């Protein structure tokens, strides 16, 4: 391995700050723009399809202009190897959109608050990764925050929105299990994986839009019957571009920031998203809802800190024993920033 790859130069504080700011702005804008359009349209799957197609176009345009670090390619064998990844992506993104349609923007993080506990469970059952007691306590804290927001808040919440939120959390957890194998299929390129995922997800989602009965709603949008064409077009353009930006942000986050920095960024994003929901959509932030969000964020940060300590201990043990291994990437968030 060349020295430049074996001992990469640490990112400067300015680079880290730039990547974190880029991630926060893109992720927050994505959620707010999604909610803006979903409040006006009755075709959430068609909206998602438009987002994916715009992101694919931007990938191809950037590749043609040589703006991407990795060259894009298309291989049918790669497509076959990414089948499970694409299936989970389509279901997860669809259910995430339905969640945002049926719940307030400020409650979205609570509705999908069980992602972390489900991820730990799926890692245990499918990857034989046994969690420590401290990890279980962090997951218990996150679960407590979810139940506080759903059952003890006192504010009326859509049961359908909660269902979609919990289901999309399960899909996201399963997604984290298959993403390692999917990265191997594309030679470890997160950017190429994102391109394939957007392209293949659009191909799979196109017929589902019609099977889900959104045909009449799509016709109404395109003909301007329901007067939401302008909102749909602008919203699709904005969120499609943001989806592409999130792919770049995820790549930069993996290369530049640490897992702890990323988790803190996610925590800040959740708090700001709730405030933006209150400001833009007149959402009500009750004390119960604020407590729920705070507990979920605290549990998530505790989990990340414990994982950081455990990885340091494992690395030290390997070094002391004379075994030197490359650090493995254990946590990857891909489409989800997009959720």
C-alpha cells in the first residue's frame, strides 16, 4: 500500500467544519423541502421517483464534466449483486416519505427514533455482533425517548405515521446490514454505490407508482388540475439536487469526519429540524415532544461515544498483541441522510 493511503493526512479543522456545515444544510433543506411538497401532493411515490431521476441526471452530468472523484460505469452483474440493497432502499425511502406526509416535521425524528435499537438487533441476529451492556443501555434510552414522544406527549399523533416511521426504521436497520456487502460489489466506492442505488431504485419504483394507484394523482399534477404542479416541479428539482448533494456529503463525511462528529451533526440537525418545523409549518413543540427528542439524541450520542471507546480498546488490544489490522468501517449512513 502506498504511504499516502496507509497514512492519510488528517483533515484540517476548516475542512471538518465545511463538511459538517454542508451536511447540515443539505439534510435540513431536504427534510423541509420534502415536507413542503408532501403537504400539497397526494402522490408521494411519484414525488420520490422524480427525486431519484433528477439525482441520476446530476450524477451523469457531473461524470461527463469530470467533476466526480470516481468514474461512473454500468455493469449488469453489479446490478444483480445490488438487488437486496435496492429493494430495501425503495421500501425504506417510500415509507420515509409516507412518514413525513402523515406526521409533523418536528415529530419526524421521533417517529423514526427506533433506527438505532433496530440496527443493534439486526447486527446481533445477522452479523453475530453481540452488543455490550453499555450499548444496550444506550438503546434503552433511545427506546424510552420514542415511547415518551408517542404515548406520553398528550398531542394527537397519526397512527399511520407512526406505523410508517417504525417500519422505515426497521428497513433502515436491515439496510445497514447489507451495505457492507453492497460496497464490496462496487469495489468500495460509496459514490458509485449511491449512483447505482438511485438509478436502480428509479427503475424499480416506476411501475410501483402505477400499482399503488397514484395514476390519477399523477395525471392531476401534470395537467395542473389540483394546482400543485408548480410546487411539485420546484420541490422535485430542489430535493433531487439535495439528494445528489447528500451523496457527496456522505462521501465527504466518511473521509473527513469521525463517527462522533457525524453523530453530533445528526443531533444538531434533529434539533434544528424541529425548530424549523415549528417556524415554517407552525408545528407545536410541546414539553413532552421536546423531552422525547432530547432523550433520543442523548441515547444516540451515548451509543456513539461507547462505540468509539470500544473500538479504541479493540485497536489497542490488537496493537499490544502484535496484530495489526486495517480499521474496518462499521457504521455507514447512506440514503438515510436523504430520509
